[in-house]
């Protein structure tokens, strides 16, 4: 808890000092996308690392939120914040509908079910032309406004996204350190024992699944308002895999690791153009290597290094 | 306190319990003995709601357990120590114990929970010494004590123990049985499943013998200990080893 609080504070400081050094809109746009994926990955980390479940359809929830915002604001002229809220509620309801039957079963049924859901949503985004604009999507999604401010410039949107992220990050820290978080860790460590203590295993898994879907939905809404258009392509299966890769690379038991993973997998392809052509291949390879050699992810590697340095200093001091 | 009438439990098509009826009165220690695969664990899991019986009735303090989920059954006062030292290896000893009190873990209960922790530490002083340690680093015997302590943190009226001595060295087996004996003196009602029949009968009031899903014998523990059939089938040399 203490360590997480320190990291949260450090990140907050970073978010607010960075604009003193960053001036190009391009860098802002990269930071915004990192923040948006960061929000999705925070939720997904709780699902994978704490509830021990995998979702292969989180890009679908991400898209669900984005499309709710886009459709409700452009076709029905709803207030953008209200649209975001409606999208959030709808996504959570969808997650419950999917989770209730599948989380009762042992094994990786949720992974299968979310895989299917992602595909169905992709088809809906593409085929429901009347509503979603089909493959070309919807344009002119309005800007978000608050306190007399319009979040139109990249810099302003950067602040908006990262404040969202900081709030949700704080919420996640509290969640994983609460009674509920401890119970979740107990479930992923030993389901039989957790059940015998009366920990309502299925209900907690369901809850965290719904929360993680909710995070994705909020991120999707932000995404739609940032780009001011949506189309089906960013919400497909490959993006779902990329999201899982971000979690695994960062370290599925660590929230800040998740943010690191999101940052790395968003920024690297931006700066290494070669990566873009072989994106999937690279993620696949990274996933395999991480699973084999560093199952705790980057967070685990860094924690290990920290221990090592501490021990070394300790030895030095002892010798001196 | 606990009344089980004619229950049958299945795994798919395999019938693991056939018309089993048992009862336990408050303050009693009752053991359930039987060979591997007799259905002992199945019976405990059926009581704690992890399995649903196909037919029959279970009631606890005159309330039917039909259709209740495991957490509701724990709330009513039945806690199970599952077979095979099922503890949370990556949690500390203290966290394991607190998870035992999961269902009443709220700020307003903090004092009460601290008192219960103190009681567990009195019962198992070694857990107090190790409370900050990860449970996975405890010895086998300590892990079993932790599993029992954790179940007690739910403040059960009835404690279900599934083979607490399994896989432990004789000295630790003895310690575990001494612990059960102490719990009994404190007035805890216990249903004890054991393959170590001799030791189990020695600390029990009554016992039931289960064979391939059916109850074949029941009665006073002392009498069963002298029953030639029980002596032949279940009281091998282990009886002497543990208690002499
Ligand atoms: N999950 C399961 N699926 C199918 N059959 C099972 C399952 N669990 C137990 N059984 C079967 O049910 C019967 C009773 O098993 P149970 O685990 O209750 O025995 P037990 O008396 O506890 O044995 P042990 O002393 O080895 O723990 C056995 O024949 C076993 O093979
Ligand atoms: Mg058994």
C-alpha cells in the first residue's frame, strides 16, 4: 500500500510537470494514447492478476464505450458526459450478462466467451451501418467540455486523460488493498481454500470483471472524443491481444507495471517503424519470452533489481 | 445441532454417497472413518455447501441448509478445514487468519477480530511468532495449524476437519491431535474425518464408519474401538504408534 501510494504521488507529480518539457503536439498525442490504454490495462490487470481470469475481448468493451459516446452524441445529441455514463452502465450490464453464466464454470470459459463477444461486437460495429456508420464509422464526435473549458487541444486533452487515469489508478490501489482485493488474491492463490472460508468466489470474480469492463468503456469514450471519430478497426481481436500483452509485460500482479506495459507497447511502435509491420509477431514473441523467463513482468524484474542493489549496498556497508 | 437425513451425492453419474444419515449434538466430537475413496470428503463438502446432494435433508440448528451457498453456510456457523492443507501460500500468516474472518471483516468488528486472533495465538503460539511470515514458508505441521486457526477465525459452532494429520510426521500428528483435544475441552463441536482411526476414536465421543458411500457402523467411540471388525479393518499398528 505504501509503495503504491508513493508511486501514485510520483506519477501525479510527473503528469503535472511534464508539460513544462513537452511542447510538440505529437508527443502529447502519444502520451494521450498511453493514458487511454493505461486506463484499460489498469482494469485488465486487476482481472488477470488479481482474479486470475483472462479476457480476450477487452478491445470490444473499449469499443463499446467509444461507440456509445459517438452514437449518442452525434445521432441523438446527448451531452457527452451523459453519453459516457450511459456507455459505462451499458458496458457493465453487458459484462454481467456475459460473466454470470461463464464465471460459474471452472477453467478458461471467460477467455472463450470474451473472445466471442469481441467478434460479435466487431460485426455489429461493421454491419449496423444505420447506427454505427459501418466500416467508415462516425465523424464529428463533439469535444468534451467542463468548467467553461473545451478539451480540444492535445495539451488540454492530455490533462483530462491523465487525471482520469490518476483517479482510476487511485481507485484500483484502494480496491486491491481492500478486504475485497485480499480476497481476490486469495481466490487466485487457492480457490478451494477461499471457497471453504465462505469467500463468495464467483461473485467477486464477476465484480472485478465488470469493473475492468467499466474501465475499458470509459477509456473508449475518451478515445472517441479525442479523435472525434470512431471506426471499427481499433476494437478488434488483435487489440485485445495487445492489451493482454501490455498486462503481461508490465507484470500482472502490479498496477504500476501495467502502466509501464501500456507505455512501452504504445510508444515502441511509434518510434520503431519496423515494429509496425510485425506488430503481432513481436507481441507474440514477447508474451512467450515473458511467460518463460519473467512471469512477474517488468515490475518483477525491477523489484528484483532493487532487492539486488539493496543487498549489495548492505554487503558493502557490512564490509566497510 | 447437525442432522443429516438420507443424503445421496453424485459426481455426474458416479454416486459417492448413498442414503447417509448422521447427527451431531452440540459439544460433541464425532469422527468419520473409512478407507480412501469411501466418501468422507464428499460428505464434508456436501455439508459445507460445496457440493449439492441429489436427495436427502441437512439441517443445522433446526434450519434447513437446502439451497444455501457456502458463504451462507459459513455465516450460520459451519467452517471446514479442507483436505490437504489448503492455505494461501503467498499471504502472510496474519493475512491467512484474517481471511478466515472474511465474512465479518468490517471496521466495527476490528476489536472482536483482534480478540479472536489473540485466542488463535494462544492456541498456536508458533503462529504468533510467524505472523509476518509468508504461509508458504511454514513447515507442514505449522501449515495445518494455520488452516485450523483460519477456520476458527470464522467463529464456527461446528468445525469440519478433513484429515488434519495427513502427510505429517508422527510427532506433528500427535501435536495436531492434542490441539483437537484442547478444542474439544473448550467446547468446540467437531466432525473429524481421519484415516488414523485409532487416534481419532481416542479423542471422540462417537464415530461413524463409511464404506464405499454407505454408513456401515456407528456408535460410541470406546465401543467401536473394541469392535473386532473395526479393529481388523481400521486399527492397524498406527493406533499404538500415536498414543503409546
Ligand atoms: N471431483 C470428482 N469427480 C468424480 N468423482 C469423484 C470426485 N471426487 C471424488 N470422487 C469419487 O467419489 C468417491 C468418494 O471420494 P471422497 O473424496 O469423498 O473420498 P474420501 O473418503 O475423502 O477419500 P480419501 O480418504 O482418499 O480422502 C471416490 O470414489 C472418488 O473417486
Ligand atoms: Mg478425503
